[in-house]
């Protein structure tokens, strides 16, 4: 499993993020505090506080490098 922080601080970002990760045959979870939701669920994402970066867990996949490249616009480094 690989964990990265992502910023989904607008409705447009959430929509494009969900469309992007639904193209991959992998499991994704978003973790915010004690809440864990399926990152492929747009309604689930809107139940979280999207004003701050959220942890994205990418479960075992053979295409991890491709996924990280595609997710680069959403990944934040060292922000809290």
C-alpha cells in the first residue's frame, strides 16, 4: 500500500479526481481522521472536510507508477 496526501479543495477537483481514479483497476481509500471512504465515491468524498489535504491509500497495484504520474496535480508535499 502507498499513501500520499491529496488536495481536493474544490468541486471541480473532486469531479476530475473521481473520473481519473475510476479508470484504474485498483482500490483507493481516502482517510480523514477516523473516517475511511472509497475514493471512487463522489458522495463519500463530499462527506469529508475537503478544505485540508486528505490521505489517499492506494492498495496493491501493478500500475502504481502510472497512477502516481496521473495523480500528480492532486498530490501535495509536506502540507498540513
